[in-house]
C-alpha cells in the first residue's frame, strides 16, 4: 500500500515470512509470525533521509497498548552517532530511500494482533498489522517442544483420532483463514479481558494464563463461550454432540452468530475444539481419553457412596464415575512451580464444565508429572485431575448402630481393558509410566495410539487408564486383558 509522507510503500513479505514461521498454512494474505523469530520488513521512502532525521517504528496491541521492541533509524548513524539504532537493520540504502529491516519479537511477547506504524517528528503513518503467536520452535519460548516429529503432530497436524469407546476421526483444521479472527475474538471477549483489558493483554505473554482462558472460553457456563453442554439426551434447538466431526465448523458458527454458544457438546467435543484453538495459537496440544474416569466433587480424592443397613442409598452423593472422559494436554514450561521441582512438559487442561476453578468453569494446567507423583498441593486443579485417574471408591455404611458403621474401599479398577477389544490398529505405540506410592498400590499406563492410516499415520490420540498392574497392556496383533475382578458402577456418558 502507498502512504503519504515519508513512507511511500511497505512490504511485509507475508508469503516468505509466514513460510519461515510455519504459518503459511493459515494464510499468506496477512503477516503471521511467531515470537522469538525474526521477520523481514521493507520500507520504501518517498525521499531520502535528510540530515538529523529520525524514523521510529512501533508495534502495539491492546488498550492501553503493549509494544514490541522495534528498530529506529536516523540519518546520522553512519557517522558513528547512536549506533544502537541500527539494531534490527538488515540492509539499507537510505540515500535511495529503501530500508530492509529484520525485526524479532521477544520470545516472551504477548500473543495477539499488533498494529504497525512509523513516525517522524512530524507525522505518524500506519503500515498495517501483524499477528504474533507462540513459537514451539524457539528454545526461549515457554512452549518450546524440542522433538520435531512431535511438533509436526501436536502443532501442525489438522487431523486426529479421539477415543470414546470407539475411535472417531476428528478434524481440528486449525489453519483455516478465519481462525485468526475467531481465536483472537475468543481472547478479547473473555471475562478477564472485559474486566481489565490492559492486564489481560500483557498476561498473554504467558501460555499458562492463556491456556486457562481458553479452557474457560470453550464452554459457555459463565461467559460467552463456544459450546453449550447437554447430557440429558434432549437436543432440541441444537445438534447431537455425535454430529460434529470438525472443530472449525463449531468455531465458525459461534463467531458468525455473534458469539452465542453452539448447541450441543459433550466432553470429546469440548476437547477437540480446545485442541484446535491451542494448536492455532502455537501451544502443542493433544487429546486425551480417560476410561473409568472419576468425578470427585468435594476434593476428598475419593468417590463416596452412602448406604443404609438395608443397602438402600442413605445419602445421595454428587461423586460419580464416568465410563470415559476426554480432555487435552498442552506442552509448556512451569516456571511458576520451579521452587517445588521441575514440572515442565505435558499439562492437563479440561474445558468440559465440571467444577469451578478460581471462580470459573475451567481446569488446569495441571502437570502430568505432578499427577503421577501425587503432588496434589500444586497449581492448578491437581486434586481434581488426580482423583479422575486415581480416586478410590468408598462405600460408607450409615447407621445409628455403631456395630453397623464402617466403609469398604475399592482401589482396583476392573473391566477397563475390555473397552479396547474392538480396536485393531496397524500401529500401536505405548508410553508407560509407573509410579510407586508408599503403599505401592497403584500403577499407571499412559498409552499413545497412532490413528487410522486412512486419516493420518502420525495422528496421535492419548489414553489414560486407571489400573492396578497388570490391568492393561498391548501385544502385536491386538489387545490382551487379564481376567476382570469386580466391575465398578459407571455413568453411561461423559
């Protein structure tokens, strides 16, 4: 575009920059870059610089604005005056009025849309806009994922498989053109932004903060979120959650309908939509299925049932066990927990509205490493997630007679493996974690399934299994399950 004043033309090199920043799949019509990585910017002046003249570049987002560090130019730099202004200078022909700049957003810059402008002492000129995303390719970024194959899978892959008793193909399609506006709109209408825009925008440098915002905004329980849940089977006014196969369709409906919630979703739909948004923002993300998933409502780390002497339920408990539940895991550093140990890596996040966390229906990020070690006193929501995969079922006898009082605990999960007998995938990989508590009564299996080859050979879905060893394992040719002992009561849907 042409501009009046000193700047005649600006070239954002959208195609070259976006390709270098792994964002060309989104679009090449606007500049989308990742923080911690440089991009090129060419300015064509309407005339050469005059002696003593300065040009200042600004990139700002939010109100009041946060800024990216941008280079400044002056006509006297070649004479040794203020050489620091050459920082970011790629090449220049100031006498011909052509300047090519290399600009590097800080690795901890807030993500979002920035407005570019150039100013002299006399005038400020708009140069256009750019979008800054997280950068899992940059070692200085908190979301840095060192394994290239995992980056391709958990950031760039637009397809996946979600397990919910059977496998279902899911299209995340995070790189559609309108995903830029949709995802940034989601951040801009979250309650924290509406309450304090400046604080919210500056906090977007932190993927821990942003992941909690996204977790809350996927459901619509206490904000203008994307999805409305429905578990009673009455889908009047909307669509059955099993209808959806593409997260983008849901997000587009929400955006085009003035951010009114889309009807309806259940856990696997909430998780798929969140995975789409997280991957777009540049945060590595994967969908996780937990079979025999406990729902602890009172932070007791147990599922409590209360019975009278005759076996009749004496007190209705809000605790339950779902036959399966689906959430996501995102990869990021946790420097906020550094004084307690190293909890970097995969973090559990759950957008399905179950319990409030700091007043909002969101969950996480809860470090997987903390869950496996039973460190339930750390942020965020670790007791709730720990109970989902590790809660004992406690049946209480309620009676006025002391001889009848007591409790029975089930600490082993039965029948879990039988849920997988129908699966027959040509590629099955396992990641197995085992941890020993003081009583050595629980082991864990974290299982990774490559998806159906018709969808994507690299399409991974992750499965948690709450088991007592050796409850579940795999062998070439299919699943092997040991004999089940005592089956637990479960809810039919999540």
